[in-house]
């Protein structure tokens, strides 16, 4: 299964919301394709970096401006959606989770990047804190050895 291509335009949010509302309220709809698609995309996209990656892979084409707007769109639409057991993107979602769980380094790298290097300033302050802590530790050790002499 592949992720369908989507061109994001000004009316995308309205159209998707209406399709989701129809699927959620209708009794004759067997599979909730649009609900599942938006839920899946909401899980994939948290920031503009996720949108940028999907653009590079040819999954999304952004016609509304900044990638951050597309990220906000999916994050807003995804709130309050009910996911049912016959989730259409279960295979793709399971494969993505398996890839992340397969190698612990993937999780650690993602966590480090998200928590400590999310922007250049956060990364610089993290590196500075590590350097200062190292210097302080070395000076404390040297001071302890000088005190024993």
C-alpha cells in the first residue's frame, strides 16, 4: 500500500472536514478512507519538517504557502477524529512503527533531535551546557587533587 498523492490548496481543509463528517455520520459507508487518511497524515506530520519530507517524496504538493501551514492544517483536522478497527493505513503505519522500533538508534536519534536539537539555538545551548559541565567537572577533579597534596 502506498500513501496517496495530495495537492494542498486553500479549500483542502474544508473539503476534508466535510468528507470526514460525511463518513463519520453515514451508516452506509463501509470504509472511512478520508478519516483514515487524515488520521494517518496527522500522525506523520507534526511540524513543517514532516511536510517538507513528504513533499520531497512526492506525496504532498503544497499550494498554500509555507509548509508550517500544511502541518497546522493536518494537526487541526486530526483532533477529535475517531479511528475504527478497520484502519485503512494499518499496514503502512505498522511498517513505519516497526522501522522505528527495529533499531533503538532510530528512536534515540529522533528523541535527541526533537528534544535537544530542534533549532540551531537549542542545539547551541545544549552543546554549550555540555562543554561547561565538562569544564566544571575537570576543574572540580583538579581542585580535589590539589587539595590532597
